[in-house]
């Protein structure tokens, strides 16, 4: 917004920042790009999370020098197939993909207390949001329906602060991780 104020102060006076769900952005991006009402979006990652993603990436590829895109963090582990850890969401097991490595680590600390015998086999892997969205668009695996994007707690609190009543706001899931042989895209 500051850049817009500098480059185009007149336009900046009429612009406002509003929260919009990733699902809505995804729907808008599916519209015809040639139409005049087409909006172009850019996903901007938090630098702290990009740094965390690069650290994880370097563990498997020491030559890695950058992480492209918005990182998503997922926990994998458990014998024998090192599946993704799942949480219970309603009556379904889902694979949580976190935008914040620290929030995934908090969930893993609870998991380690619940399942100490499996804790040593758990590690964090990083995916790219744009790649996950492309896989969701073109993939056919039923496991894709298990993916659940977990927004950062700060983002949820910000959205709730805009609507003090909180009606209709998404609630973060209550993690109860269990290893499953699911695979992530």
C-alpha cells in the first residue's frame, strides 16, 4: 500500500485493503483472463516462513539457495510408509498444511506427548502453495480432498478483529494428529 501511495497517490486514496478467503481468490483466478473484470493476484509469502522453508529445503538439497512461492509446511512420519500426519476435522481425517512452520511445530509438540514412540520418525516437509493449487486443479487423487490449509493464527485474529461478533468466521481445527499412510501432492 505504501508503494501505491508513492507511485499513484490518487489511486491510493480510493483503494482499501480487505480480507478475502483463498477459496474466493482461487475462484476468481479461474475466470476468463480476457474479460475486463479479471483480477490478477500475486501470492506474497511472509519472509520469515520463506527462510524457514529454505532451511528445510537445504536439509534434502544442500545446494538450494532459494525457495520460490508461498511455503506450506506438512508433517510426515510413522512407519512404514512415512505418511502425512492427519488431524480429525469433524468426522474426517484431514492433512493439515500450515502457512506457519511455528504453528505446525506447536501441533507436533502435542503429538510427541500423545505418541512418543512415533515422535522420532516425524519430520517437517515444505511444499509450494502454487504447486498445491495446480495439483488441486489438475489432480484426481481422492487424497486431495483431505488437504486442509491452516491459516496463520495472526491472520485469523486480524479477520476476527474486523468483525468483533465473529459470526461466520472460520475456527481453527483442534489438532489430534495421528500418522496415516496418506501422501501429499
